[in-house]
C-alpha cells in the first residue's frame, strides 16, 4: 500500500524567504511522486513530478524537489517566496498498476510581506 | 488543448435528491479519474476508467454512487439519494496513459442541505 505524509498543515514564511514543504511517502514499488498546487476556488495544478532518472526535479514558478529514496522523502523547496505563492500544496504518490494518486493532507502556505 | 472541464461548477441540493456531474477530459486521454475532496483534506480516489471500462472503484463509492464513461470520452458521476455527508468538491482528472501526469478540472462543489 502507498501513503503520503505531509509534515506541517500550515507553513508561514516571509516574502523572500526560503520555502520548504515536507513530504514523506511509503510505497512497496518504485513510486512516481508529484507536487500539486491549489489556489482558492481553483483546480489542482501540477508543479513538478518525479518518475525516473534525475532525482532533483525542477518545476514551474521556481519550485524544485529532490527525491531521496533512502529517506523516502520528496520535499518541495523554493529559494525566495513570493506573495503569489500563497496556496495549498499537495504531495501525491502514484504507484501500482492502476496508477491512481494517493494524496497527503496538504500544506497551506502563507507568505507575509 | 482546452483542458479538463467539469459541469456544473457548483450544485446545491436538498437531502434525498439525485445529482449528476459531468467531466470532459482532454481529448485523446484514455484515463479518467474521479476524486473527492472535503475541506482541509487531500483528494480521495473514487474511481477510474480506461477508455470506457471502469477498472476500479474505491470503497468510498457506496451503491448510491455510479459513474459512466459510455463512449470513452466524457464521464458522468451520479449520486442518488444525496446525504449531507456527500457535500464535497468532486474532482475529475485525465491522463494520456497510466503513470502520466493527471490533469485536473476545476471541480464541482456540492452542498447538500
């Protein structure tokens, strides 16, 4: 079975500060890992994904994440937060034959001026 | 590529009524997924289709729920005899193939009074 744990349901940073959103996963097969962002009253938008190959993946809006198999982690980072980054962020794992997404509970990111 | 669309965007109904939601995936996407998201939670998998075949249903999907994808294009999700616990955001996603990125629609927000 697969599962995702996002540490910290709410994260608050100052504009220009480092953003670090934590995600740990559990999977019995090699996982595909995803970060999605959800702005208020909008659908889920893909930020980045890891399938195979390079463990450091870059996504949209300056975000990146590193797959660390030994730590079963896929933390999301951005060097400098912008006000427009305020949103809900979800980590998801996609594994098994049906490839359905298993989601974390989400982390709400607030960016303070 | 017009993206995934869902209709309606909002639905308010009285307990006991039936409701039907529609999802139009990205054209040529073979996989179509339905998820449900309640406030403060990550999405939860409901069911998915490979073309017109419904391949898996979550235990969350009681016998009051039914989903179809008759021609392998659009899909409908029907809830019969709605209950207040059915109030949630219903999300549809499509992907080109298993393991490929799932693209989400804006969701249908259901409120059962």
